[in-house]
C-alpha cells in the first residue's frame, strides 16, 4: 500500500514536508505519482482549468466521480484525495455521507476534502465516523467565492484570524487528518500549524505550513499563453508545457500541409497481395473523378 491518510500526521510528527499537487485525469495522475508527490488532489478546480468555468461552483458529483476514477486508475503510491463539490455535503449530513462514500467506493479515492470550518465539523465527524478520511479546507474556500467577494486573501483582521484558528481546531477535533490553509497571511498559517497536531497544507499561506498544494496547470504552464496567462502570486512556473504543446502542434500542421508527414516510416505497406491488387486496379484505369 502507498501513502494513506494515517501517514500524513506521522510525517508532520517526524518533521517531513508534505508535497501535494492536483491531477484531473489518467496522464496527469501518472506523472504526479511518478514524480514522487505524497498526495494527489482531484480538485474541483478542474471546473476552471479543465472545463473552462469561471469558478468551481458548476462542478457536479458526476464530474468528480469521472475524474477521480481516472486519476485513481493511474496512481499507485500517492494518497488520492477527492474534492467534494458544491452542495454535495452542505444540504444534509446524510447526503454528505452518501456522496463521500461514492467518491471512495466508485471513484477509488483514499480520502475526501471538504471546504468549511466549525459549521461543517459535525458533518466531518459523521463522515470520519463512517470510516472515510476527511481533509479540511479553511481560509479562501473557492465554493464560497460569491460570498467572499472574489479570490482574495482571507483572515485580515484579528477577529477573522481568531475565527480561522477556531475553524481549524474544530476540524481537528472532528477527526480531520489534515487541513488546507488557502490564501491566509503567512504568520497566521504558521501559528495554526503550531497549534494543530494534524498537518496543515498551504496554498498561498507561506512556508510555515507542514506541506504545500499547488494546481498542476499553474506549475507547468498548461493554461493560456505565457504573456497572457495569470499566474497566482502563490504559484511558481516550473515549465512552459503549453508553449511546447502549441509549437509541436504548429509543426505538425505545417508538415501535413507541406506533405512532410506522414512519411513512409509512418505508414503500413501491408502484405504483397494488397500491393498487387492496387497495381492491377490502377492498371484498369479506374480513377475517382472529383467535381470540377
């Protein structure tokens, strides 16, 4: 067995940094796993970076199941965590448990992630009580983007900083095995990390967290052109894969139009019988006549 939800708190206790990245399909799941990340998040960010929506809100349970199953078929070592999408866990605790179970049973995930703090603690406790590991998520919670007024830094006052600490502690008390801290001031994230026995996974929360999570497409430049694509401040570009893909496709288009592709090495001659048939058919003078 690879990395499990039990291992991440052990890693924190041992002072090991936790690495986490998103993946949304079989190829990206394989690449992330082969790179040695500890955990792969099948994030509902797929709605934005894969499906082209402006927010994560349109993502459905069926979409999450579809993408989670593709990733889990690829990943052999890393812990696969699946996001619970908008309104899949907020209506009733019973519905939340059913949807969490589907991501584990049908999607093959090793854990689920839920956005929200103290108000969601009872739901987290029930899901954990059913044997499903839960990762929490506080700070900027993208599913609440309309309520928060956009994708912006959170916990900017002492009162909101105190609430964030209380939310993180409530998730720990409810049985969450880790908590994501998104877009919160670095000193506050470090303080939360000091207060919790479970690991914190930061994104835009500084280096004081126990681990980091980033969107794969931001890291490798797979969305948009370099000169126009927005790179979040909390991310770092490690490659420009989008540029390489565009250049490769442009070369392909040029080669096809110029007759340089395919070459003989890219085709199949077939058995001699087929060649003889073609030669004989050509000798009979049958030619397809195209309209003038």
